C-alpha cells in the first residue's frame, strides 16, 4: 500500500523557511480545508440559507527546491493543491508525557489561485472566490 495525500485549500499563514546545519531547506505552512457541516446525516444550513462549513488545519512541510519555490511564490490566502504523504511523529516531552503529531510532507504544490493584490502589488485580505 502507498501513503498518498491530496489536499486542496487555502494557505493560512505566510510560509516560513529555515536552513538546517546540513544545508537542507525546509518550508512550513498551514493549509485550511473545508467540508460541509453535517448533523444527523444532513448538511447544516445557516440562517442565510448557505451551507455551513467545518474547517480542518493541516501542517505542510516542503524540502529543498520545493521549499524555495513555496517560500518565493506562496502567501497567506493562496489556494493551492498539495500532493504528498502523511508523516507521524512521536516524542516524550519534558514532563515525561508521550506526545504525537502529524504533518503532510509535500511532494508537489500546484497553484490554484493567486492572492488578490492592490495597485502597488501588495496582497489584500480577500482571495479569489473558488469554492472547494
């Protein structure tokens, strides 16, 4: 069996890149995905008649060339598709409590929409209206 993940959503923060002592470039960002909210097996609609959404946040990690591309071209609010794999980590904290975490190790990122920019080229808060 293969560990494959495909997520499409909005970048929730400006990507941050670090370099390891060994020269590996690593860029991290959070990705928000949404799905219709359900209760008793039915889709929940708000007072305005629109479907309510449940949002999940995913930690995305990119390495080397992809890390550089994401750092250079991605920003909060962009719509992207991420292809990669789930990675689980287990550790013991300072209080001797066993902790678990998961993240998505990205193999590819496809740009689905750019963030909107003002006349000076600065990103605005609104994004293109492409539903997922």
